[in-house]
């Protein structure tokens, strides 16, 4: 069965007009108990097939790309000169590499959903669709945008704070852009290709806060164990400055989260916006 890229919580009807078949889908945003919103769209059958196929191809391409990047970076640890970069915490001390691994998980789930849609239609994949939306809205999009913006802001201000010039002789330029530049366009394309049902702000921001706290805790633990900061910028700050930096970073990530929600609303309308339950 051909389907539009909408959540599985929808009731569908088919109508025929002449020789053209159209599908009318009433979409219910029901990933949260408070979600109650509907929208009806009529799409030609041929357009549904093209949308479905292009989305599958896109997800498979991006998943393959992120798998390649993670594998390529993991092989750099075997080079003595490059392995020095991963001392005191390994490659997973860097938010950049954690984000690359997160993208593999997200696009893996997206590809799994695409495959199950073809195999089972709308049956038995509600959990996967809800998990895909939650993963993208609260982590995959905010973190990829945060890595892109924070890295290039610091890089343009003083690259020694985040990516010392000595690394140019260790990692090729294309890898730097693969880790810090292309991540945002891929996430924006995902917003355009497919709607995502956002959770209530309280839940979404709580999950984002938990992820932020976990990473900050790891950064502080690595420093306490090794006496070395993950990023050079941290060594320039006092304890109060560090607290302010981490607090502003979270506020910045919250702004990105809210921007992603607005962007999703701009593209897909009220369909994917949770509404508070009326009393």
C-alpha cells in the first residue's frame, strides 16, 4: 500500500476522480494523551509513490553516510599521531562524535520504519513511529544544530578554542565539514521531507535537559580524572564562567528546540502540534 509520510495514527479513505486515484488522510497527532488535532489532505497516487520512494532513498543514503563516517573515524585511532587526539576519554568525549552516533541511531530507526511500512502498512509500527518522532524532535535535530552553530561560532571567533590549527594536519578538511557542516542540512531536509509530532514542551525540554546534564557530567568527570578539559575553551574559564557557559549552552539548545518546533509547524501546519487537553 502506498502511503503519505504521516504518523501511523491516521484514518484513511480513498476517493476516485476519473482515472486518477487520490488518498484522503485525516491525521491525528496522538503521540501524547493531550494531542488532538486533525488535518485532511488529498494527494494523487503517483505523488504518494514518489514521496515514499524519495524518503526511503534519502534515509538509506544518509544512514550509509553516517555509518561510513563513524567507521572512518574509529579507524583513525590506530594511527599514533591521530590517536593522541582521543586520549583522556576517547572519541566519545566529544559532542561531535556523539552526535554522529546519534544520527546513525535516528536514521536507522527511520529506515526500519520505511521497511516496515512496506511490509505491514500501518499495522504494528506505532511504537517505532512515536520513537522516531521523539528521537528527532528532542535530540537528533537540536544536537546537530547545536554542534553546527556552536562549533562555527567559536571557530570563527578563535579556532584555537575548539579546533586548533594543528588538527588540520591530522584530519582532512572534508572530514571537518562532514562532522560540523553537513549535519545541519541533513536535519533540515528531514524536517522538509516528513512531519514529526512534537511532544509537550515540558516533556521535550526535560529530555533535552537530561541529555545536556549527562554530557556536562561526563565532561566534568573526565576533567576530574585526567586534569584535561575536553575542549580548550573550558580551560579559559573560571568555575563561575564554566557554570555560566553550560547554562547559556542549555538555553541556546532550548532555543534551537523551539525553532525546530516552529519550523515543523511552518512546514506542516497545526497537524503535528500537540494541544493541551481541554477541561
